[in-house]
């Protein structure tokens, strides 16, 4: 039987620091597509928008997909130590703002970074508690088909992406979870389940558990 004091005795949420998640994949692996689905269903999950020097693709918006900046602006941010990680990928810079990530984590929100394997390694060096998730395409040929279908690269750049992918997939062992992106529905469900499972871990639930245990005290 419940009473009006139940919410005081058994709160469902306790303000705490959020958790950092890294989602990486070779170019064309589908990490962006999966994250867009997951962000619509998993509450209290913040997507860290990266800075880049590459020009926006059709349909991309500044501040939503990336912060599109000049090389000069990016290099100034780099010199000022504003990046949690940054990398030169396919002749363009990409970087994650340390201040933005810290603000979200401090507010109690989980933060997900959509970055390449180079950036993932740099983040894990600085924040080893971050959880790494690698999105693996089901085969090399399917990855090629997806990149060709995307139609954003000329043949030379396409071949560079494919050649880089051969080395990137070898680094899956550096991550905590692997999701094979064969079915978007299944893969996005698996990705969401990782966020939910971590929130149910003993480490993250212990403060709430302590409060609940007080209700069992005579």
C-alpha cells in the first residue's frame, strides 16, 4: 500500500555525473544513422556535436550535425587546448569540445561521441572510464556499396576510405562492445540497450539503492 511519502523515500532519479560513451566505426559504417534513431528513444542522452573543417554536405546544418569552422579557427582552438580529442581524417580536421562535454556530464546527462578510431583512442587515454562501442559493417563489400550509394565522394576519396577501413576494423578489440550493423532495427536496439544496461549497473545505482534500503530499516 502506497502513501504520499513514497516519492520522498524512493526517488527514481538522483542527480549525479553522467557517463561518457564513444561510438566509432569506419567511414560508411552507419554510426550516424544508428545514433539518430537511438537519440529519439533514449532519454537524458546528449550528442556531442563535433567541430570540423570539411564543408557541409547536402542537408547538414551548422550546430546540429557539426560545427563547421575554418582551418584557422580550428587551429586556434587546438592551440588553446579546447579539444578533448582531435584528428586529421581524409584531409579534414575533426575535434570534440572539452568544455561542452564536461558541461553535459556535470549536469548528469550521459554524453555520446560519434568519432573515428583515432579519436576514440585519444579519449580513452584521457578518460579510461569511457565506454567504447564499435560499429562493424557485415562485410567489406557491403561497406563499399554503402559508400558508393552515399555518393558524396569521388573515386579517389572513396578508395582512400575503403583502404583506411581495412585498418580501422582491426582495432575492434580496443572497444567494450561490438555491434554488427547488418539490420538497422536490430543494431539500433542493441545500441540503445547498452546505454540502458550501463544505467542499471551496480556502480551507477548504488546511491539510489542506499536510499531505498533506508525504507527497510526498522
